[in-house]
């Protein structure tokens, strides 16, 4: 059994370690998220989310953090450039950011579990639509999101979170 909970300040080292493990996997060629060490995501990414109260952690049976994500109603500036298919007022849209699964736990359904939690969380908060993004390079995530019922509503060329030359895939799902 495992569960997802809001992160607390004492989780900051574990959050940073998840990011570091993902960066290690990217640099070894095992992952293709398009993230870059020292730019995004970083400890500061986690600290900002902790301060806002919108960072969540997936824990394993042994209460070891295995994944994290930021869930809130903040739509980035790039989202204004997307031709969203599901109409919804901003206060009816829940957004998932920076879903990070420690590579040691890849293939165990943690990403899917996090998405299911995100959907339930959005429903509890009265939302009508889910939105998120990923790098066009992240084909594994894109395939998972499609399988879970998300549609790709556009690809926005941009600088995102300090990363130049990103093709940001905008995804959405009606609730």
C-alpha cells in the first residue's frame, strides 16, 4: 500500500533527491523529459511549492517518498497561447505540474496513481477541466496521458521554466 499526501517542510531533502535521480536518468539517456540539472526542477522548485502548499508526495509502503507533483490552479503564461478544447473558467481548472517519479520506481504504476489522485482532487475542488503540460520529447509521459484520457490541445514553442527551445505539449481532460 502507498499513499499521496501534502508535502511538509521536512520532505524538502527527499523532494530534491527525487529531482536529482530524475536528472541522473536524463543524463544517462534513460529518460527524455527535457529537464536540465540546475535549471528545472530544482530544490527551489520544491521550496516554492511547499510555501504555496501545493506540493504532493507519493510514499511507498516504507513511507519512503517515490514521486512528487505540484497540483494547483496556476496556469502558466504559455497556456494563454494554447487553443484549449474544453471551455472552463480559470477557477474551474486544476493543473498538474512537475510530476516526478524516482526512476527506481518506474514501471510500478505510480504515475497513473498520481494522475488518478489529481483527478479526484480536482473533482473535490469543483473543477470542470484538468490541464497539464509536458515536453514534446517526453514520449513516455505523452503515451501515458493519452491512455488516461487526456487530449493534446496544442504544442507551444517557448522558453519554459528557464529552458530554451521547448515544444510544450498542452494536455487537457474534461471532468
